[in-house]
C-alpha cells in the first residue's frame, strides 16, 4: 500500500476540534497548569502563523503561535508544537516549525519565545533567554526558556515581564 503524502497547511477554524484532541492525547490534562499555557489563556492564536500537518485526512501535527508582549514590546509565543505520538520521528515537527518560522519572518516579526527542549529547538536557531532578562508568568526551568531573533537585533533592549497580548 502506498504511503500518503504529508501536507502542511495553515490552520483553519474547522481544525480546532482535531487539534484539541491531539493536545489532549499528547499532553493530558496537566497541560492547563503549565506556565506556557498562561501565555495562551484567553488569547486568540495567530492563524496565519499556525500550521497543521495532515496525512490523508488525519491531522498528525500542529503548531500554534500566539501574540505576547515582553517588557511591553510585541513578540510571538510559539507553542505548543504537537505531533501525534504514532507519527513521531518522521520530520513532521520540523516541517511545522519551518512553515511557522518562515511565515513569521515573511510577515516581518522580530522575536519568538517558547518553553521547550533546547537540543530540539536549537537546530532552528533558538537559544536560552539570558538569565533574568525576561520573566514568565509562572515557574519554568531557565534552560527551557528559549528565544529566536527572526530579525537581527530584535531582542535588543527587550527585558521585563512576558504577558499575553490580549
């Protein structure tokens, strides 16, 4: 049987239920208690920067991007990046990340923040936020608080609290 091609496309409103089920499978109910969730709570994600992966009609992955503020400056908060566990190790997460970051660059955004594994996200250019520079709305392992300048110098002078941009 031939394998179905992977399709990466912008998230559409009709994807919401499948994405919610994917998040529930991948992260469980504890996802609502995470600090990164506090940046997403009550904020509409940026659909033009959020993408899904499909194999046939099955939604196998998703990446969402939310507006946030860091020290008062507009930034992007990336996450969650989610791949159905049965489709792991097939490059779906990489394809989603590249689509989202390329779209953010094309739209002129400067800085992206996330909470995640430095070895994984480092290959996309993410690096730890310098200690004490930014403060999230809850506890997080400092080695997992990462940022990426999409435009050189975008992080210059940005310091303070990170909040949702409602």
